[in-house]
C-alpha cells in the first residue's frame, strides 16, 4: 500500500456507498442487465447458451448524484485529485473520453473504482477482498507508471540568451523555451505578449520517489525561483498552473501555487549560464532547518511574492532585522549595521538615511498614511530589497560570516577607531 490516507478514505466511501446502494435496491431501484449469448463447443451449429450480465457500472453511474450526497464523497474526491496518473487508471478502466480538470478526473475515477469493487455483482454488500483487489489495481495505475512523468510550468520574468534553447540547472530541472516543446499546451508555451514563455521542466520517475511528481517538481521549481531571485535583480514568479503528463497519458493541469509580481524580463546571457547553474546547485544544497538566515530568506521570498511592492516593505524589514537587529527595532541599529556591510565609506551615510526612510515609510503605511511621492516610496522599497538580496546571497555563498550582526559591529568599531585616530592627529 502506497497511500494509507487514500486507502482509508476510499474504504470509508465504499462502505457508505454499499449501504446507500443496498438501501436503494430495497426501495425498488432495479439493477440493469445485459443479455449475452455464446455457442457451445462445436461451432455455430451447436446449441446457444444465454447469460445475464449485471451492469453494475451503469447502475453506479445512474446513482452518482445520490452517492455525491454522502459525507465521505468530498474527501475521497479530493484525495484522488492529488493522484498524478488518473488518466492512466481511467484508460485501464475503459474510459475513452477523459473528463476536463482535476476534479472531473477524480470524480470519474471514483465512479470507475466503485465499478471495479462491485464488478459483475448483483448485490452491493461491502466485501473487503473485493475492495482490496480494486484498490491494488488503482495504486498500480497511479503510482507504478512505466517511464517518467514530465512536469512544466512557466517561469515569468526571465528570458534565455537567443542562442540558448535549453539551460540545464541540475537536479533534473532545466529552463527551456516554450516553443521548443512542440506538443506542449499553448497556454503554457505562449505569454500574453505573444512571445514564448521560458518553462521550468522536470522529468520525474515515480518509481524512485514516494511523492507525487508534481510535488517533487514544485519543490525543485521553487528552488530555481529562489536561486533566480538571489542571483540577479529582477521580478521573477512561477505561473500558478503547471502541466504534467505520463509517457502514456495526455497533458493535464496541476496547481503550483507560487505567485509573485513579474514586471520586466531579465536576460540570462550565455556568459552567465555556468555561474547560474553553479548557484542553483549551491541553493539546492543549503542546510535545511531553522535559523535566522533561513527565516530571513523565507521573508525575502514572501516580499517577492507580494502583488504590490509597498506591501513587501515589512517583509524586507523583518528579514533584515532578523539578521542585523536582534535587539529589536527600538535599538535603532539596523541602519548603521546595514550600511557598514553593504556600502563603501563614501556611501554609508546615504544608505543609513535611506534605511531610516524605509522604517519611517513602514510606520506611515501601518498608520494608513498614503505616501506623498509614490515613485520615491517605491524606490526606497526597491533599494532595500536589493540590499537584502545582496546580504542573503553573500551569506549563502559564504562570503559573509554567519554572525552578520557581530560582523557589522566589528566593522563599525573599526570605523570608529579610525575616526578617533584621525581626530587625534
């Protein structure tokens, strides 16, 4: 058994269905039959034997509205909708025309599953052996798919070098021009501008993972998005819809649920492709778990995914405070610490003032005060995000020591000592 939760939900639903169909037949519902015939051994001239075959699938389909009222119906449908190869299962159960959408596929698969449980039976009492046989068939279809499952999703805000069709980034993920996938869905390939999207692409072997292919790809695509956001200034996002198919199936949609604001395209020139590839590997291997750096990185990504830039300001400030102001905002140390790490001697005062502007802007926004100059406010947020990005990138690469607050205080002490020495001359 690969999915204990799915097994439990389907078993509950099958037991409820059994009770409901038994009650329906007791109330007068009739099970349809198909009359079949075959000749006895000896050829067409011999006697003919007739048989009646119960059309249990037809009876179940005729009662789908009744069964949909069961409290266990919705949980079973949702669980099946998470399975990636429902088209393979439906094809094995004889369904020719595939329903549209994940829910339609799940509802059809649930009806087909009941047909398998009660196949050629004239009564609908629950029998565990029949259920287990039907469930094993379902799991073989949706989990033991021969070959690989391919998952694609648009990466918005990035474009490849004109001479590059596909850029492999490691961990089985690559970026590819949408028009290079001839059979990909048009909705995935083409942007609203009429230009081809850059697609994140991954091939997943379901036999090598306990997770659904879309779940695996979602995690890997998210790492690529994180790497892009740290690697180069830009406004990257992952389309909310992905497409997936098995080698024996058709493209179908799946939810990725990673948003963001994409306002411009950032080119990845051929000369930087190796550097980006190496950086993606670095991000994928970063230590998992908690800590200030991981928390700040998560806040940075929250800010990148806000639809309005001003809404991201608090995310960026919280990330910086976690790294550089553990005493809390009342200490007022963030501006100087950020300036000494991110700016040269001639620009530190300006950056400290800019950070103080960001803090004041946050207080105004909290109080419901609209900025007088939107362009200035947006510029403040954009600059703050860029300094946060630089700090996170250098920390992940090991260019900055883990104790950023301690490093900043050491640098400030050196600056103060140098100033005292200059004054005493």
